[in-house]
């Protein structure tokens, strides 16, 4: 066995991996836990939905605009140091969210929490790249994908348990001790040598070379398709198929559950099969799953929807593990924070595009933005149009990935 990529102590490595996983969990938990509290917030502040939804939007917007900046700061001032600052900011902002008595202050605190989450999401990936040896990098990226999916799935469930007991404040206050725990573990487990290097003076645009840009572009497309399932899916299941809220939630949980169990195996496949094979397999499954979502649910109902999701979701995890590994594999140490930030930025842009553009395509297919009065056949038509387009988008993404891989092979042969 090649030991050159392994740290001196397996126990120390496990501690570091657990610490970084907890940081990633916090960032994804913060993304999803507030959604379920929007009705309670509207009642508590006597505010309309268009105002309280900024509690969610402020977090996502702050995280999106910050990811590249914090990645660059990590390269300049040290990944560990910036990770500690991010955890401290996340803890302080979570506390502020839980004690404020004005909606505008809550929105401002959520924006600060989003900046802290940007640090955790971006630098955890860069630090994991340093911690994992070359032979285990895919596995490490798969673990982060699993933890991110776990946090996203856990948020609504945890919020639903806390709000009846603690009120809406509890969903924010529960994050404070978790952030402080992660901060303490970071101090103990992460080596100082993981940060504090002198970063290259090259500009951000120097990172957008021919090698990295295709990974980012395909990442945008894939994230948009996955977000479309979260935006379009509930409307189709409830209004198109007539399912009750509880059943809609149960069906919608299939994807996150599959993500939780497929993340680490996806990373292992990257290590065993190689990036190219796993990346193309993931994109093929994303294409097939998207086309099936456009066809099967309108014919076989819930069974068809679940079958398509069972193909789409593992494909996403395979893609994520392989794409993140490929993007970070050859990046110099003084640029890993920036590269991780660009990956997070491309994903967030894709999520926003999926919510807006794919949502607009769905509405166009329905023929109206008043979904509650649309016929089930119209809802099914919107679903079909959105995911047939998504399938075509995944074919384009596959073509970009193939062209990029071919270009790398040709450049390597020269």
C-alpha cells in the first residue's frame, strides 16, 4: 500500500474528517431548517410571506456572493484560521437569530449566518482535499456530499420537532452549541500547517482556465436540474396527483434518503474506477432520470416519480464526487480555497437558476402561474416540459464533459 498520501495517525485523520463533516452539516442544516418556520415567523412578526421569505433568501444570497471571496481569503490567510473565523461568525449569527425581536434584524443576522456558512462549505472542501490522500480523495468528496444531503434532509424534520416545543427561536439557537462544538474540534484536530501559507498573487480569473471552467459549467447545469425537482415536484405531487401533504413529504424524502446512503459509495467508486468513468456514468443517470421524470409520472403516477428519482439521485451523487475530485485534483495548494469557492459558487448559481428558470418553464407548460386553479392535466404538462428540457440540458452537459476530457487527453499527449 502506498502510504505517501496518508497522515501519520489514522485516529487524527478520522478526527479531522469528522470535524470537517460537522462543519459541512452546519452549513447545509442552516440552508433548510428555516423554511419550515416561515408560517410561524409570519405569525410572530405579523408580516406577509413576501417579507418573511427573506429569512431564507438572505442566507442563500449571502452564501452565494461570499463563497469565492472566503475561498480566496483562506488561500491568503490560512484555511484553518478562516475556518475558525467562519465557525465563530456562524455561532454568533445563530445566537443573534434566536434572540432578535425585529424581522429586519433577523434577516440581517441570517445574512451574516450565510457568510459563515459560505466559509464552512467552501473551506471544509479545501481542507478535506488536504486531509485525504490522493488514493482516497473521491471517498472524501463523497462523504462531504453525504453530509450535505443529510443536513438538507434533517433541517425540516428537526425544525418540525423544535418549533412546537421551543417556538421559532429554537431552530436557530440549536445551531449555536453545534457550531461551538465544531469550533473546539477544529482547534484540536486541524493542524496549523493546513493553513497559513503564502498564497499566489494570481488573480481569480486565472483560476478560470480551460481545465476548471467545464467542471464549473456542468456543475451549474446539474444543480439547476436537481433544484427543479425540489421546486416542481411538490406541485406535481399535490396538484397533479392529488396527494395529501404528509404523502407529498414522504415521497419528497426519497431523494435525500438516497443521497445520504449513496454519497460515500460514490466516492469509493471514484477512487476505484477513476474520475472519467464515474463522471460519465453519473451524467448518464442524470439524463435518464430527467427524461423519465418527464414521462413516467404522467403515466404511472407516484411509482413512476419514485423510480425516476431513484435513478436521478445516485447519478447526482456520482457526478458530485467525480466532478469535485476532478476540479480539485491538480490545483496548487495555494489555490484550493479559491477553487472550492468557485465550485460552491457554480452550484449556488445552478440552484438559483433551477428555482427561477426551470420554475418559469414549468409555469409556461402549465399555462398559468395560478397553479391552485390549474387542471391536473395542465400540471402534468408543465412537469413533462420542465424535465424533458432538463434531460436535454444533461445531454449538453455530457457533451461538455466529454469535450473537456478529450481536450485534456490531447494536451497531455503533446
